[in-house]
C-alpha cells in the first residue's frame, strides 16, 4: 500500500509583528500545498478531484484559543478564494466552529447570508446540536447540525498545539468542536476517543483533507496560549491522510521542544497515543516508515 | 432560550404539572430564562503557575489551562481563576415526593422542591437524565434561580425539604451549599442525590450543611465503573463510609442491569461490605433498569433478578432492603425487622400506612433508624 503524503509548506516571516499573515503569501502556500497533494500536479485539478461543484464544503476551524491562538481568519480566506477559483460556488462554503462568540473573539466576521461564503457557529439561530444521539463505540454525542446536516465535504483547518492531555491537538481532535460534549472525551489521554469520534459516519465519510495552520505553534503547555512557548513556524500542513497530518504535527512539536531543551511528550507521559489507535482502526498512517513528509519553502 | 421551552421541559420531565401544582408552573413561567452563565469562584481548587489550575472537588482532579473546562463541563478556568458556570442556574425545578428520590427513611410522604443544573462528573451509559447531565449549561434552557429564591419557593409550595438531584449535585456544589445554608436558616431540610464521586474534604463540609445523602452505588467492581460509568469505585465507597460515620442520614441505591452488574457474587460482596463497613440498618434499594441512553439494547431487569438481589442482601444481614421501579411490589414497603409487620406501606409514591411513632415500631416498639416526622 502506498505511503501517505504530508506536505509542509513554509514561508519565513509570513506574519507581521502583530501576528497577521500576508494573504498573498498564504494563497501561494495553499496553491503549492494543493499542487503537491498527489505528487506534482495542478492545484485546481487536485481541488476538483477533492470537491464537487455541488458539495457543501465545511471548513472546521479552531477558535478556542482566542485571538492569539486560533486558526487565523486570513487562512480560511485564502483557502476559500482557491476553492472558488476551482469552481465551487461561494455560497457552498461555510467556515464554522462551536460558537459565534469564539469566532468573533478570534477575529472572524459572522455571515449567515445564504448567497455568499458563510461564517457562523453551531449556536447560531436555527442550528444547534442534533436532538438524536450518535452512539458509536465509546462515543455518545450529539453532532453539530452544521457537520451532520449541512456539510457534505469537510476540511479540518485546525491549528497545531501541544495538549496537556492528548499530547497534540491538530486536525483530528479539531472535530471535538463538532459535538456537544467534548469535555467527556478528555480522560486517558483522549484515547481512544479522538480516533473513535473521527470514525463516526458524520466525520469519516465527509472528511476530505486536513490542512493545519502551523503559522504559530504552541509547543508546550497547550492548548492555552503562552507566548513564551509559542513559536512562529510559518507553515501550512496538508494531507489527505488525517492521521499522518497529525503525526507530522507531533514531530514538529517534538522538534521545537527538543530545540528548547524540553522533555519529549513521551517523557512527560503525554505521547499522542490516539495516533496509534487511529492507525489500528485504519483511519490513516502513524508510522514514520509509512509517511512521506515533503517539505517546501516558498 | 425561550420560556415556553423551559416550561415544556418542566412539564415533560415530570413534575410540576404532574404534581397538580399549576401555580408552580405559572410562577416558573414568570421567570426570565437566562442566557448568561454564572461566574462565581469555585470553592475547591488549587492555583498553579501560568494560569493553570487543578480542581480538587471530585476524584477526577481535572488539571486545566486557561479557558478550559473540566470534565463536568460546568466549571471553567478563566485567566487562572476557576469558576462555576451554573451557580443559581437551574435547568430542572419540580416538586417531587421524597419517595421518588428514593429516600424511604427520611420524613416519609414529604414533598421536596427538587432542583438541578446541567452537568455531571461521570458519564453513565445508562443515565436516565442524560439530556441535562451530559450537556454544557449553555446547551439547555435554564433560569436564574439563586439560593434565596429557591428557599422562598420551597416555603411557598410547602416543601419542607429541598433536594439537589437529577443531574449530579457535586458539580453544582457551591450553589447547593449556599442554598442549603440558606434553607437551614428557615428551618428547611436538604437532601442530596448523588453518585458519590466527591473528594473527602468537600464532602465533609457538605455534610455540615445537609441532612441526608442518597448514594447511587452503580456496581461493586472497578471494571464496571471503568466501562459503564467512566468513574472510580473506590472514592464512592470512601464517600459512603464518611457519610455513614457522620450524623446525617444515608441510603444507597443499586440499579441492577441485566448481565452487567447482577452477578450474585458481586451482589453478595457488596452486601457483605455494607453490612461490615456501614452496618445492617442502612436502607438499600435495588432498582429496576429500563433501556436508556447508551444501553438501549439491554432488556429491563427481570423482577426475579431484583428479588434474588434482595434475598442476598437479607441473608447478608441487611435490615431494610427495597425493590424500586416495580410498582406494587411488596418490597416497596418497610417491614419491622423484629415483629415483621408492615410499618410503612407505600403505593407508588403515596404513603398508605405509617406505623412509626417517635422513631419506633408501633407494634413492637423496636427502634427504626431514620429521620421521622
Ligand atoms: S468537579 Fe468537574 S472540574 Fe472538578 S474535578 Fe470533577 S469533573 Fe473535574
């Protein structure tokens, strides 16, 4: 079976001193990332393979970390512009997270206009969580109706952070924001819950790609923002394999920790065990020998 | 959240309407639903550097960074201070007979003003109230119902007892504690219906403020607690011992789930433990399970299984063993252990006969443990 590919596209000094990334650079990074998804190719073609014109594309971002440590608004903005160029109508694109308050705190401008790109939270009027419970393995949760009803093709556009319990939070754990009771899945290093949640129909059947905002990485004491342990990394990480994308994020966090003389996550008893569980469940690859990491600078 | 929705919740789950307390519904209707969560500092937590905290209220000991919530979903670290988000934020308010809790040896036939907030510190796969216990407070309807209002309501609706129940009162500890102190000043009593997942220090403080605690002992093996409760057995047993050695009243409920926790050996071990560690006089209720929440594929408990469990408890020397959720069963009555007469006859939640006076059986004068009218 072919190895999974993870593309890491970096651009030095992409963000201003205030942490605002350059939109044009982001667009170039996205183009590069998409073009390399299946080996060298055309970004538009690759997007057209991933998404149909009538798909309702959900871009699930992570805005838990407030202004300092959330998916930057410019990132989905750049992504959206390319989706539109590839033939997706703007009205078919939704950038979303749990609450409108978290979205606005992170710098997003809400938009529920049906005719344009939408940005809103699960707590918006008329949405909310499903009444029916999804019961799957150890998971018993109500899904955000955005994920369960509206979205047909999902992008996990998470940020990369150290996590006090899971070890790492990236593209897979991002979907904790798609259920009503994420706090119930934080024991035993969030394992097997991250993998099990990902394997529910509402996620597994809809997830198309993990794209990770690694412009700023919280490599220690996450998931809360601590400036002294946050590194300007200037990267976007792309993979069709959600497990491999998270695995690569973990490796970067370990590199940053090593450089700062911090113990590894394993030494701290926080190795992201969910990755091995996910691999066993055949959700993707979590072994270095099975993953090709392609690093690009632009 | 809409007022109508809140009322619907009240009526659908039980109560005020079912109890014939139309005025209570009208009073509740007058409340504004609250869209805000509380921000009242938690009582039991430790502060660490870098805005991190550790909650020491329950045996989970959640360690949280800034802006994170505990497992129970109702406590949040905001800039290094830990807050309860549900202080005075009631999501369920009903008037129930105390028999419904169930508490059988505590003021029989007394109506209780029963309140709950969202949240729970475990996640039982058979939870009957998961719609309120397994959600965050912002995901359900609630009203502002501060402690002084709770007490006024209890007085207005002639409820001598306030019950903290339905979800898990440990997670709304501060609200329960303050309400209890307030109620006590007005001569009301307080009872707590809990899974007993609480640390010794907060429990000992709570015991000073309340009059009875009913513990749901969910099984007698850690394996069951791991798989079906997502909690720990040991701290619950510890809590039972602490309550039993205090001056407040204790009853234990055991929900019998077919094939999961109905093994006779397990039941025997549990009854023996109760007899040895707590004594033979603590009431033990074996309650009938019905398929619910994440255990919908299990059958209801056969009545014969409950009878076998009650038999095991009797043989272990326990004096007050009940069978619950089986209306009309003879084991919902209280029998005097000495003369074997029925001293409390129950028909559902109605007390049909009460033959206890000054805490003694009126037939043979045997002392009957409990808190009596
Ligand atoms: S009360 Fe809640 S926050 Fe505190 S330790 Fe228990 S589950 Fe965690």
